[in-house]
């Protein structure tokens, strides 16, 4: 007996991402202009970082819209993995930005140029204020959507970079030390790399159909086997389609049950999967210990 529980899509509306995109463009242009006028590599590097985040957010908005498309005969699970692909692409973009900033920073160490510290700090702190506002608008949705989480990490790294550049600008203004500027650029690189590693790892785990951290296979098996009437669970698989969309399939061995009784166990399995592991799409194939009576559930075991 095979039973299927259909999943309920939980798409995220792209409005927060669009707002984030608009204000991130403003920050990129502000830091670009400020970096040129202040002759600050750190500010220009952060502007490049933010500029790539603009591209990343464009991808995120497009992915958010695509992921809301309904399932069809070919994409039977829908398009939720667009957000995963977008997050992985964003990680690649960030890595490219990091490489550019690091090379330019090392070059500046050899030929340091003293920037306008006051202008550098003013522009950076203005960008920081905008980034904080963007981050607050994305924070809630970032907990349940990988695509928005990737965008949130972009914005968070922008905020950290802006804070570092702002403090560095103040230090340059007070001390007149030129090497602070390229040193801050390398700090921005470290912030970017930390975000890249996390996003690439999480995206790869989804594409590899790894069990989500909150639904480890041994624990799920233990909890299903604890249900009354369940003798054993095998061929258990748990994976993610996208953020907040998890799937479970398993063969469940029961004591001899009538079909009506097995249906009750199915409902208990679905409830436990949903309540304890946030899994909405459940496919169960029941097997029984004995197939003597015609009114028993159909099983795949060969009686010996």
C-alpha cells in the first residue's frame, strides 16, 4: 500500500528583495562616488562588493518569482530549487569580488595612497545606516528562505564592510597612516569569504539531496518506529526541495492491519513528520508481516 501526502508550497513574496535591491543600488553608487573623490581603495572595494551584491539581488528577485511557479508534468515538485541555484550563483559572484579586492589591496600596500579620511568615513557610515535598514527588512524572511538568507548575508557583509571602512576612515583622518586603507580592503575580503563558504555549503547540501540538519535520518527513523503499530522503517529518505520544503519517503513495516487501520497510522506519520521535522510531503509504502487474509493491506514481501 503506497500513500502520498502532497506538499503545500510556501513561496516568499519578492517585495522585500525588490526593496533591498533598490537601496543596495543607492549604496553602491554612493560608495563609488565617495571612493573616487576620497581616493580610498577600501571604499572603492566596498563599492565593488556592493555592486556585485546588486547583481546577486537581481538574481535573487528573479529566483523568488520563478520559485512561485506551479508544478507541471515535467517539474513535478515545482520550481523551488531556483532559489538554491541562485544562492549558489551568488556565492560564485562573491568569490570573484573577493579575488579582485585582495589583488588590488596587495598592490596598494606596495604603493599606498593617503585617502581623505573624513569623506571616507562619512560615506561609509551613510552606507552602513542604509544597510542596517535593508537587513532589518530581510531578517524575518531569512530564517525560512535560503534565497533571502543569501541576500541577507550579502547585506550583512555590506554592513560589516561599511562599518570597517567608516572606522578606518576615522583612523586615517586622525593618524594620517596610508596602509590602513588596503588593510581594511583585506578585512572586507575575509567577511566575503565567510559568507561564500556558508552559502555554497548550504546550497550544495540541497542539490546533493542531503537530509536537512533538523531532520537527521537516525532521529526520524527512531521517532517513526515509536508510533504504535509500526514494527520497522527502512528505505528512509529525507531531503529538501527548497527552503521550507522538505520531503520524506519510506517503507514502513506494520503488524497485520486492515486498510482502515493502516490509514490511521499514515495520518500519525504525517502529523509527526510535520510537527517534529517540518516535513509536509510524505510518501509511505506500507509492508506487513503476513499476507494471509484478503482484507489485509497489500505488501511487497514474499512470504516464505
